[in-house]
C-alpha cells in the first residue's frame, strides 16, 4: 500500500538536531538570557556566522561592529533568532531538486522563503499576529513535498491525466493516487518535529483554509495569511512547479484579512522578492 510507505517515509524523516531543539527551548523560556542561547548556538559555526552577519548588516545601521554572539542575539531578539535557527534547520531538507513537482534545485526553497517573507509582511498588518511566527510557518508550509516527491514522480502520468483530462485539482489528484496530499504530509511532519500547532495547521491547511477544524478556528486568520501569501507568490511565478497554477485564493481569506486589491498587494510583494534573493545568497554562503 502506497499510504503505508508514505507514512513510513514520514516517520523516517530525521528529527531536528538535538542542539536545535535545546536552542529552541531556551528561546521559548522567558527565564533564558542571551548568553544561555549563545551557549547552545555555539555548537553550530554556520548559525553563529549568520547571526553575526545579520546583526552587522546595514539594516541595523550600528556605528560599530558586533563580534559577540550574545550581544548579537540581544540586538536581534529571540523571535528573529528563532526564525534563523529554524530556517537553517529546514534548508537542508528543501534545497534539492524535486522533479515530481517539476522544481529544479533550490526552487522549492526559494518558494518557501518567498512565502515566509510574504507571510511576515501580511502578518505585520494584522493586530495580534506574530509576524516571526508567520515567517516560519510560511517557510515550512510546503515541506510535505519532500516526502511525496518520489511518489508523485512515479505516479505523475496518472496524476497529470486526472488534472488535464478530468480537471481534478492537483492536490485532489495526489490524494486519489497516493492516498495523501502534500499538505496532509506536511502537517504530519510538523507533528513529528513537535513544532507549535500553528506551524502544523499552516502546513496542513494552506490550500484549504475553509477546512480548518472548529477547535482550531482561533488560528483561522493565521492560516489565511499563509494561504494568501502562498498563492500570491505562485501568481508572481515563484516556485511555479507542476501544481502551481492549480490553486486559487479563497475569497473569504481575503475578506478576513481586509485585502481589497490583490494587484496592489502583489506590487508590494515584488520588492520583497529581491530580499529573498539576498537571503538565498546568504544560505549558499553559510
């Protein structure tokens, strides 16, 4: 059974490194100091360099150079550092090529990073939403594709026939042929990694915010943000794989977010895409 193999593949996905888990715990602990976090982070030279590089970037405009990790963490804040840590952890899973979805090397990561930037941009406009949490949720929304890629590749002929001949949405065709779609699998990975519920919900319902369970409705607007950010990035042609043109923005999500003019919003997001390219250069350098 394909479903059993998919579930086994999900279970075989490596957990986040222990030092990452320990660092995240420190970042979530209100009693932690910047030095406590720095002590955990010191085990990964690449992360230390990224944090120092961001702290010394023109964005912060400081008159002197920061050389201490603890000081850099204090400047950036725990939420930003958490985003950096999770981004570095997820990057290794998503930077390859995913031929099942017609995505060349780096395209899934670029799309994910673009959705992260767009999600943070949207979340900043909505009172009560954590924009850094939205950034991370945007970054991991498509992670289910790392598991389903091979199965989609081998079953692509059947999936494509359903999509083209029967006008079945790509994700529905995934589910019909494989027993799962990439959103369901993404939610399972988030649960396995024991990440916050909001990340699981964003991964699971980013294509179907109207299916959010009643007990999770408190996170409806958060999921709407990831949903809208994802579709807008696809409309801008970022990470437009085999399934990219199959999805539409849910009108009620736009209404809940107070978005009246999608074209104006897309224009705003174009400028963000340049920052995504800069971030990808940093990832390659790191």
